[in-house]
C-alpha cells in the first residue's frame, strides 16, 4: 500500500552522467530512501556470472526475497564485466518484472523514518515511478562520462584503459536505449539536467531550487 504525502523523486540517466551522485545528495538533504536500481541489475548480473548453472528465475526469487539496501553497496558490483552483464540481464522481461516489484516497494513504501524516496536508473520516470512528484533526466557528453567512469576505476585500482571504458559506455548506451523493455528515454514531463559543465555542487543547487519551489522544508 502506498504511503501518503511522500516526496518521490525519479531520475533516469545514461551511465556515468552523475545521477547516482545527485540521488545521494537529494536523499541526504530531504531525508529520502535512495535506491540505485542499476545496482540491483548489477547484483543479478554478478549472480549470473558467478553461478551460471544455478541461475534461473526460481533461484533469483529466493536470493532477492530478503534483499537489503546494503547488499547493493558491494564494491565488487562496480567492475566493467559486471556492468556489461547487468546490461544484458536488463533485457529479460521476467527479470525486469521481478525487479519492478522490489523497486515499487522501496519507492512507495519506504521505512517510516524516511520522508519519501529517490530512485535512479534507466526506466524510472517512464515505467517505475510514472507519478513521481519530481522527474529528472540527467545526462552529459559521452567523453565526459567516460572520463568520470575511468577516474572511478582508477581510484579503485582497476586495470582498464580509457578506450575500453569509452567503448563499454558506448555499448551500454546502445543497449539501454534499444532494449525492448524499459528502454532509456526522456519522458516529456522530465526535467533535463546536463551535467557536462556542472560541478556536483552546482548541479545539486539547480535540482534543489526546482524541488524547493514545491516543497516547504
């Protein structure tokens, strides 16, 4: 059952555009539960890579039954291999339907200590939270996004070249935009935020100004 008077924020974006960072800042400032939906697909993608013989819908339902937010914070989910696996997994309608139930639970029935929820992913504004109070589409130049992701991998001491990261993000963009179910797209009622030339702080200020017009803290 949906809680009333919830602050609901839906964010869609291509890889490494800064949506996750902004979602965390929004969650902290407005006391919202944050769910990085891409991490769920990464977790499932890692399961498919680690346990290919066991991996099926029945196995997945069992594993996801008691999913906790902290399960999605595992650094092992950040590898390029897992990201590619997640993109493939996200095309499966049965898996998407299963994940949707989890997303809906967090979106509309967050723990009472939260004032609402903020979800970021690829089909949040178009499928998961069509009636969200706020809907944003965050994007950035391809090369800028690749540089950001490359910097993240370097900080994690992962051995990968910039060219490999660029190619991976190009492929993920193509996969995300062209998949049959829940493709990445900007909905008409989503506010476009281009972070190419924006710092994290300036971007958040822009989003906060939009939200504060409707919310009285």
